[in-house]
């Protein structure tokens, strides 16, 4: 599927423009969103674990698209592939490699790491309370 790119026409200014995410309704029955890519700001990170006093962190609030991809992989492949993607995405290449190569990792420690990572990520997908 390809994205449709359309040119915008200039209109006279009629007061403040609503944010891109809150466009006025189209000719249809619902508002049409105009999503714009922004520069990726550095995300706040929190420690997830330490190996020999080296801190490994993950985003405090993972991006929504990471959660969507995690769900997509869970459905289309399996939970293992989805968790592999999630840990690599959240920890980064070095952090995930350190975890994979840590010989003394226990099942309980791995379970705690995966539960925290998935809870933070899936929490990003929760709908706002009305």
C-alpha cells in the first residue's frame, strides 16, 4: 500500500489553525487526521536492568508504533518473534546483545524483563479515558 501525497492550497487566514491531529470533519462522517512526521526528540529513558554495574535502559514511554508492531508480530508470527522485536527496539542493539550474551540470566529475571517491557509498551496503546 502506498501513501497518497496531495498538495495543499493556500487559504486566507481565519484565526488559529487547529493542530494537525485535530482537523475539521471532511465531507464524511468523521474527522480526517493529517499526521505529520516530526523530528524524533530524544526519549526519556529509565533503567531496566544492570549487568556488572552497567546500566541498560528503555524508553519510559515507548512510542505508539512500537506497540502496534509488537501486536502485529504477535498475531502474524508468534509471541517469541514479537518479544524479540520489542526487546531489540527498546534496549537498542548494544543493550539487547548484552542481555542475550549474559550467561547467568535466570528464567525469573527474563520473565521480569519481558513483563516490564511489554507492560510499558502495551500501556502506550491504551485509549485515553473519556
